């Protein structure tokens, strides 16, 4: 089974509603924007509530993995830069154009710069996962001769990643709008 | 200020008495939209508890000053938290003990009437889910029809009445709730009856309930006469008890009729449903008192909290019994149906004995309204 990576864990096992959310809310304050929180709970209702709570607070509910009695929920803390739709990288490709290329069977270098937990719950088959925060250190995983299709959730992190890649002599294309509205194939938990 | 707890039975009394109540439901919006406590004169405010963690000041303006306020959540934990916060602000509030979970499981026994030889007919109203089950008592013996999984309620009631449960019936294979029939029969060494056409896949032994089957309860012979009435399921069977009561299962309700799609064969069973309702029932005495297995709206409740009506009156007033045109009828019962009950496939599997979920899981499967009717 895939392990989902998180930056922090809230243990709310054995606690009844409202405690899982109360604990999560408190712990989220210590998390940096963009990071992922793992919440362990045994209260079945925690799934729907965390989802609804995330929506109302602007955090991103990623998904839930069930392990026996324990529900492992993943929530990514909302970050401010995602609220700015301004993009700078000149080379972009639309979701459906990339879908077409994939359908044609072209061998493509797709780079997913979301957090690993986001990737785990659904990504384009064959996409390489390198979270934006680690990109600088892991450039050696990428092929400099082929274009890199960079994708994230809404096109913002991938925009920054594409700029970073261009400055390091890679050919980067930003995929917009991103996984948020991806209708092509996905694989994941 | 302190806050009080309200029991499911007290809430039931308020509903039956048509008392006004203000419900602050702190579950998330989707759950509230799906299913809530219904009353004639109830007002609602739905604010999820997680929006109130930092304080309730923001909603106090929206709460009435002169009405009883009941805070409701899924299991009670969050409603206690919110009730406490509100009482700290000086409001007088109650919370629903056990939350919607307890509400879903509460059964209220109501006496429907006497039987000809001195026996009694009781209806168990499951207010939160709209399920109705029955106990026929006669001469020291009892029969139970369409029991819920809260079997202790029936067993305790029988003990209190000093009667022995000898026969247990299900009018059909239920899709909206888990039957307690098999467990009661096993515990009390009673006979468990099921219509064989609904029981083709069951994994246990049962007595075959067929058209014309007669069962006596007590020496003074209260007859339970089975009447094959397919349509909601292929096996659906009604009962005439003591030539006085017609137990219709999920075929006919007070102001609605059964839906034919829950076993996946709506189109095939529409004809059966129409035949049962418009022909077979037509031949019965209009004086029979219809006792259904469900109600859909609280408007179907009588003033004493029971759900019952004369067959003759239903033929005049029930929407589902007054659709002259056959194709119109077909359209109503197969198109634009309400969503299917929560986990109905798993519930059917459980009632067939194919799966045996634990108590928590069973409770979770039954969450929500019953949705067996169309109107």
C-alpha cells in the first residue's frame, strides 16, 4: 500500500466528534502554508466533517485512507500564493491539449510538483512526483533534452516550477489549469 | 445557566402533540439536507459545529428568544459543546441525547386498538426513520411483524405484557432497514416467516409465507391471513389480522405507495404493483384499517401518534390509489423517484444473511430516511 507523506500528524483516535476537528484546527495553526496534515481518527463521521470543514476554511481535503478501524485523513493547508492567479511562465499547454498528446501515445516527461500526499490521491499515470519545495535539489531526476510538462493543482506552483526549470536550462511547459480540472486518466489511492 | 438534555421519547411526544420547537442542527450541511428531525411546527437553523469552535456570538441573533431550542448533532458530542457555549451566553437550550443516532433507533409503542377476542394490536413507531412494526397480542401469545433490529424493545415489551412471542413475520425483504425478525425468532424459539419469492437467496431456514397461509396467535385464534401482493418486491405479502387490520408492508402507505425499484426491477414490477393496489386491495372490505410498514411524512401521523387509516378512505384520498391512467401510473412510480435509501444493497444482503456487519456498521448503514415510498 502506498504510504502518504505528511508534514504533521494529529492523533484523534478514540475521540468522538467534535474532538477530531477541534484538534485538527488547533494543529493546523502550526503548519506552514502548503504543507500536509495527517489526521488519524476512528470516528466514522470525521471524514464527511473534515471534508466540509476544509471547504469552509479554504484548506484542501486530499483524501482518506482506511486502515482497519483507523481513518487516515489528509488535508493540505491553504496557502496564499494560490490565491493569485497571475502567471509568468510564457510556455503553457492546456489540460485537454496534454490529454490529446497522451492519448496519441507520445512519450512525455510529466512532472507533478504538488505535495506527495496530493499526488498519492490521484495523478496522471507515469507522472514523476517532485514537490515544488524539493525541485531545486532533485533536478537530476529530469531529462534536459526533452520538454517537461509541469503540473500542479491550479497552475500556480507549476508556474513557479516552470520558471525555476527555465533558469536551469530545462525546457518547461506549464499545464493549465492543472489537476483541479483534469478529466484525463488518473491513478492513485 | 445550565443546559438540559432531551430524550428521543420526549422529542417524539413534542412531535405527536404538534408542539413548536426550534432546532439548531450542528451537523454538516449535506447530512442536514439529507435527513433531519421533522415536526409540524419546527423551525431550523443549520450551522456545522466546526464553524462555531471560536464562539457562538455570531449566531445568537438568529436564535428565537421565546421558543424551546434543541441542539442536534450526529451522536451528541458536538451538540453538548454548542449547548454549553449557548448557555454560557445566557440562553436556555437543550440537546438531543444520543443525537441523530439515538433518534434513528428510538421506537415508540402506540396501541392501535383491541382485537375481537380481547387481544391488542400495537404499532411501534420509529419516528426518526419512518419505519413501522407491529405486535399482535392474544391470549398470552404474540406475533411480531416487520421488526427492526432493536429487538430488545420488542422482547421487553412482550415481557411486560407477559406474553410469549410465537411467530415473527417480515412482509418482504426490506431494503431500508435491517430486520430483527430472524434474531427475535431465534431467541424466543419462534417461527420466522418470509415470502419465499423474496427469500430465494437467503442463507437461513424460514417458514414459507404464501398466499392463504393462516397463523393463529393464542388459543382464542386470532387469524393472520396472508395475501400475496407483489410490487414493491416480488414476494411482498400483506396480512389481514382478525378480519380487522390490513398490514400492507411497503405496498400501500397512508398518503403514498411503495416504490418498485429497490430490488432493481422497477419496470417489471410496475404491473404487479398496480394489480395489487387497484385490484387485489379493491376486493377487500373497505372497513379494514390499513397499517403500513412506513410513513413518509409526519402529516401521515394521526393525533395519537399512530399511523393508520381505513382502506375505504385511502381509496378516496391516497394519491397513489387515484391515478386512473395506467401509463401515468407507470411514469410516477418509475421516473423521478427519490434517491434510494442509504446502503440499500448492503441492507438487503444483510437481511438475506449473506453478510453480518457489526452493530456500528449496521447503525451506519441505516442512517437517513427510509425513502421506500413514492407520491
